[in-house]
């Protein structure tokens, strides 16, 4: 699978992530790519993208029912990436995103 590359010194997660299986779109350099989200929290996400996403890439994640969320890729290994949102989702936004999983 490859070695995990981190954008900076690893720090523990701020909040727990919710497991999801959600198709979304991640844009890198204004180029949208499909991504399958594996987990999601108010502060970030983990997903799998067939074409990969570079470490430290500035991204925009489009989640069903929400405005696009800007962030940065914090780690990458193979097709899996972990990102942190620039501005955390509030409780209502997170609830809407999680509702899309069970819709």
C-alpha cells in the first residue's frame, strides 16, 4: 500500500470521526474528482480517490446538501487521503452531511 506521508508533525484528532460510505467530489487545482468518503467529522475527512490526491494539496470537498468545504490534505497513502477543513462544520452542517449517508 505504501508509506504514509504526513504534511506536518502528526497530532491527534480533535474530534471523533463518523464512519460513512458517501460518494462526493473533491476538487484539486479546480479539477473535480470523485472520492468515496470513509469517515467524516466536523474538522475533516478520510476518503479514497482513484486518481490520488497530493500531500498538502489545497482541496474543495463537495458534500451532498452542503456548500463546498475548503481544506488541505494532511496525509496520503496510496489512494487514501486525510484532510482537514479550513473552517470546521457546525453541528447542523455535520448532521446534514451524515443524513445524506442514510438517505
